[in-house]
C-alpha cells in the first residue's frame, strides 16, 4: 500500500461547528494537535507547543537561533505556517494539503507562511 501524501483540511482543522469560507477556518486555534504531530512525525521531528522564551535548558537544539536543519523538533506554530503556505500552493486541491517531501521544503514553506501571517491581518497570530 502506497503511503498517503496529503492530509485533509477536515483532519487538520476539524470545524464541524465553524461556518464561513475555508480561509476563515484556517486559524491557529483550530489546528488539531494530533494532525500537527502527524506532520512532525512524517519529517522525523518531535512536536512542541512552543519554544519557551526563557530557554533555560542546557540543550539549545530547538532554539529559534539554531538553523532549522539542525533542530530536532518543530512548534505547532511552525506547522501552522507550513500549512498556510502549502494550502496556497495547491490551488487545484483546496480540500487537502500535501505532506512535505522533506525538511528543506518544509522550512521554506514555514518561512512563506510566516511572511503571509505577518503581512495579513486576517490570519490569526500564533
């Protein structure tokens, strides 16, 4: 059986009770953490809610100052940024998002999604 290469928006953002356009439903607070963990696992990375600002841990492996390719985990916010950019890259399939083909693609789209979030007042902040 061939592995599944995408993940449905319904799985990512379970919005049975939310109404409105799809763009309005793609909000950080609606992102299902189990679906986010599935994307992180697909990349071979751990998932953390956020990087603590007081980062007192001796191991700085997941600090935002560390280049992404050396990190061992991603944050839920970074998964959200990836999803924003990946969804916009798939105009023919608005019901699903393609899983990243590797960490390089993932981190490139994270930066695009972060830029989109920063330049748009309609997108919720992480």
